[in-house]
């Protein structure tokens, strides 16, 4: 965890905490993100995932905003990459888009829960990121926008695939076609966030408490719940039930189960081995 990154920083909540803060760190440009973010982000998530001390990841933004969108210089660079052969140029652009998509999907590949704590602006790329997170919270003054349509882009990094499952098809269509801004309170009404906090300080403390609570639960059950829910989202009920049956047949009979049962009987706080 000693490695330095250009777009991100990592902070452990406290020396003995399993909660790690992953902070988007380009405050001078409202956390607008360039191509280097897409290389660093999955690398950092994988490192956190493989670290047994990490139980929960809280994703937030430094400065005044969560994420102001994609850095327009990066868009321009992609648009200018023209070899003269339309077919080869298009194939190369498709590979670049798939690379960017994969960096966002890394949130779902991460076994550990990823909680988005949103303040300020969450625009365009920010929506792509938070819709891939497992839980979302914000402050009431947060501003959201599926902004790509105003930049002459069809959103292509996950918003159009994930947002309908979170807020409903009709609402996702309206937000994506209008690109309109909406507040933290409306985000709660839409179901995009689970809870709205009054201030950034309240958000930080509230999310910390929630994350610590999740981090104290049996680790195998936590990672299993995330994995099965994501899998079940993309298949029918029968396939989802088959997947969880297979998962639990290999994971259920663990020391976590014994410890959880013993702790309840003995009315004490359970202690679980790290993953």
C-alpha cells in the first residue's frame, strides 16, 4: 500500500480498522479523470481486494466534488487518434472503450464491498463509477447528472447498463436523455442512493459507522452476498438459485459459521479470521 498514485490515494480509517478509504485525488480539476485513472483504478482495487486487512472500501472524492466527469483532454486525444483507415481506427477505439469499461467493472470484480460516499458534483463518469458500487450514500447538496448526451456521447462505461436496474428503466431513460442535474434528495427518491446526510462531516461519520458494521460481519458471508447478488442480477431466478447453492456448498461450512453461532450463544462479539 506504499505505492503512490497520480489519481488516487488510500487511507486506512484507523490502525486496527478493516475500513479503507479510496479517494479520487484530482481536486484542482474537480476530480475530472484522465486516462491514467483507468490504469490505476483497477490496480488499486485489486491490491485492496488481496489485502487481508481490508474488509470494506469507501470510495470518495477529495476537494469539493466526488467526480466532475472525464477529462475532456482525454476525450480529445481519443477522438484525434485517426490512422486514416476507418476500419482500423474504429477497431482501435473499440479496444480503448473496452479497456475503460473494464476499469469500472473492477468495482464489481472486487470481492470486498465498495461504498460510494458522494459530495459535490457526480457527473458523467462519476455516475458510471457509483452505479458499479455496492452501496451509495450522499449529502443533500450533491449534484448528479448523466451528462454524456450533452457531450455528444452515448454513455458507454456502464451507466446505461446499470442505472435501469437501480432506479428503473423509465427513470434511467429520462435522466440519460435529458442529462439534467438532480440533487441528493432526488437521488434518494429515485433509489440511486440509500441515504442522504446533511453535511459532508455527517456523511463521513455515517458511512464510517456503516462500513465498520459491515466489516465486523463474517467475511465469507459478506463476500458471498456481494458475489451472489451481482450474479443473480444478470441471470434468471433459477440460475441465481443454482449459483448460490453451489457457492454455499463450498463456503458455508466454515469457521465463521461456528464462531457466529458460538458468539450469539455466549452473548459476545464474534471474532473472524481475515480473508
